[in-house]
């Protein structure tokens, strides 16, 4: 008799964004003509920029010529891309890395979900609350979370609440934890940490031999000068942090798939005898076993964003989305909502009005004005009473959504 992985029984029925898609579909079945505006899942809507298209086309043409054809590539990614990443993303910020500390992959969702595999099951995991659900769900699947309590928290996970009381910025764990997931600019709250605010986390990790799993998928949306784009800008972070980046939001690759993870060779975790092991070697071992790399044309397309024209083209797209973010902020403020985020991130985190729960607000928006957002409760217990809108829609839909929300009666 085949046995199921019992840990899966501890998961919520559906992944958050699948549940939202299910509810939208149910509404559409009843109202086939409804003109629904989707500002829920953070999926981009602008096309790939011309430089990326040329890069992809060059890559495809090479695959069609026997002289330049490529079979399996390096599992860790092509060096032409990792060298560009170092040159453009890190060196200008004073961070030196070796190409073999960069792992090109097909997404930060996969990497942030898979990274826990290289850590023992007895590690104590800390997450901010609200949180991108992948960090929690992947640890539940592995058996690191324990049972789900009636309060919406897993018994073995340490939750670091981000509430209005602490300015939506997590406080250091009061107990000893081993793995800390941080995401800045934050999904879902859109908040950021300065270097000074990030430093105590690095110090905590160094003092406790803990590891920070730092998701910086939204770093290209940072507008303010004093916000770090990489955790490695903080002194000592190269000893304790793994960083996840993505081309999904930076360059419109949600459907194309390309990302990278930085695992410095100096980041160690310990075996039962207390001997330190380089996580770089373990992640390489994991990836070479389970992953055959991102396709060559896609990596060629990603590398194209680092040309002068490519950089300016993707900056333009980011400006487009951040103008949407400003419109959402203004629209919501004009309607009297309390809002956060949307300044250095493409997400706006708003307080649901009155005593509406976040799912009640979701239903109200969908049924009364046909606008879709993401209920805060889907990101964790501290997300209750909040709601997330994304700036990734088209300009027209963003403006129409704001007009509709302004007409809502509470
Ligand atoms: C989100 O809406 O939170 C993101 O789009 C999810 C993701 O990037 O996987």
C-alpha cells in the first residue's frame, strides 16, 4: 500500500493564489459577462522589452545552427549570465561574488520553496507574518511545521508579526531560531528595511549560527536611496545569508521563467558533530541532482537586460508599474483607506474598512465592483484585516479599478 506524505494533510486545502483563481472562476460561471479587473496575483502585464526579445531570438537562432547548438547546459547556469549579474547587480553596491556563488534557476518561488531541503528537519523556522505562503507551505510539506493550530499558526513555526503597532516591521525573534525567512521589499506589505534595520538580523544570525533566507525578488522597485538592494550590503551577511532574486518582476519573466539565487561559499550549516559545511556545495549537489538548468535562449534573453538599452527599457517598465502604484495609493487615500507600501514595491497593503474580514472584503470587491485583490489573511494570521492590491495591471485597468473602488459604499 502506497503511503501518502502525511505532512501534506497539514496544508490548507488550496495554495492561496489557486484558491483566489477558483473563487473568480465560480463568480464568472454565474456572471459570464462580468468585466473583472485582476489586481490579485502579482503577475506582470507589460510585454517583454525589445532587447530581451532580441536576446531570446539570438538564443533560438543559435540553437538552430549546428555550429552553435547547445545540449545540456551547466546546471548552475551559463557563466555569461552570472558574470553579468555580478557586474551589474552586486559590484556597483560594493559586493564581490564569484560566478560559482550564483545559481541561475527557473524562479524564486522554486528556489525559496526548495532551499529548505538542504537543512535538517529539526531546524526552527521563523517567518514574518504576513508572509509569502511558499516559505511556510514548503516547510509544512517537509515536516518542519507541526500541526496547524486554531489560531492559523503552525505549532513549530516561529511567527514574527508585522502589525501596525510595529510599523509592519518584524522584531527579532525572542527565542532561538535557525532559519529566518525575510522578504524585502516585502510581499505582501510593500514595506522595506534600511541597512540599519537589517543589520540586527545579520548580527542575530551570526550570534546564533542561524541562516537568513533573503528574498529580494522586488529589489528593482526600490525608489529611495537609503534602502539596500541586497542583504550583502550589510556587513557580515555573506557569512549567514542566502539571497533570492528573480527576473519575473524585474524584467517581465513570469511566463518566461528565469531567476537566480546567491549562496556565498562562506555560509555554513552544521552537522550533528558540530562540523560546518558550506551550503554552496550542498545547494550545488541538490541542483545538479534535481535540476538541469534554465534553457539557453531564456538565459540569453535574461542577459540582454544588462545592455545599456536593456537596462533603460526595463527601467521604463518599472516606472510604468510604479506610476500605477502611485495611482492606487492616491485613489485609496482619496477614499479614506489606511494604506502601506507602494513606494518601494509594487504592492499596496490596505486596511479593510470597518469590521470586514479580508475575505469578506475580497467578496465585496468581487461581487459589487468586479475588482480582484488578495485577502491579507491568506498571507498569515497577522494579515487579517488587510488586503493587497498589485500595481502590475495595465494603466487603464488600474485607473478603472480605482474609479470602481471609490464608488463602493460601506
Ligand atoms: C504574488 O502575487 O505574491 C506573487 O505573484 C506570487 C509569486 O511570485 O509566486
